């Protein structure tokens, strides 16, 4: 009986001893693993540096993205401003062109009316002088010089009449052009040519009257013909 108890006690002892040994081995292994997993100070610094570098790279990437977005917004705003300014310029140009067209139209109309009136007045004087010269010639007065001057006057007046006959179409072409101010110079040159022809016709009328006075053989003086300077 005592032997059996003793044997059971030994078995229990061996069991406890085996368990203790197993726990000891497990603890040693855990400590070894913990030692293996533990980092040295240098490794910890390297890991911290690497982590900080990753954070900085992320910050830099976010900052670059923000800068690119801000630049894109600025470029878009600049483009919109340029388009707005271009629109304002075009609107201002259109308004200026409209005012220029109106100004040219009014100016051309005034000049045309004055020149047409002058041509009509001079033609009336030419007609009267033609009649007068015919009468004097029938009375035996030598009117050769007067007739020559009067012919010059009529030729210059015909030139002015021919030039001004198409003036309305010329004015319309200038007003409807893309640059009325620049094209106005050509129209102005045409008006100058018409004016020159009218003035030449007017001067020839003066010469005609002077010639009639000198050539008249009659005691009755040649009637003065009033001419207005144009």
C-alpha cells in the first residue's frame, strides 16, 4: 500500500517537473524571440527617420498639388480676364466705328450738298454768260477769248459733276468698311479733286467776264456777274 502511494507521488513529481521544464523552455524561447524582435537604438532612429521622411514626402506632395491647383486657378482667372478685356475692346471698337460711320456720313453729306449747290450755281452763271456771249457776237463783238475761258469753265464743271455723281456709292463703301477712318482719306482725296475742279471752273468764269469787258466794242458795259467763292 505504501509502495503504491509512493509510486503515485513519484509520477506526480515527474509530471510537475516536466511541466516546469516545459514552462521554462517556453519562457526562454519567448525571451529569445523578444530579444530578436527588439530594435537597437540605431535601428529605431533609422525607422523614425524613414517614417518622418514618408510624412514629409506626403506633405510635399500635398503642397505641390495645392500649388498646381492654385496655378491652374490663376491661369483660368487670367484667361477669363483676357477674354473679358477683349470683349470690352471689341465693344468699344464697335462703338467707335459706329460713331465714325455716323460722323463720316454726316460730314460727307454736308460736303456733297455744298458742292452740288456750287455746281448748280456755276452752271446757271455759265448758261447766262453763254447767252450774253451769243448776243455780243451777233452784235459784232469779238468774243473769242471769252468763249475760250467759258469753255474751260464748262469742262472743269463737267469734271466736278462727273466725280460727284458717284459720291454716294463711295461714301457707302467707306462707311461700310472695316476701317472707316482709314478709308476716309481716299474719300477725302476725291472730295478735294471735286473741289479743285469747281474752283477751276469758278476762276474761268472770272476770266470770261474780264475777257468780255475787254473785248466789248459797245458803249454799254458788260453786266457784272456775281460769283460766290466756294
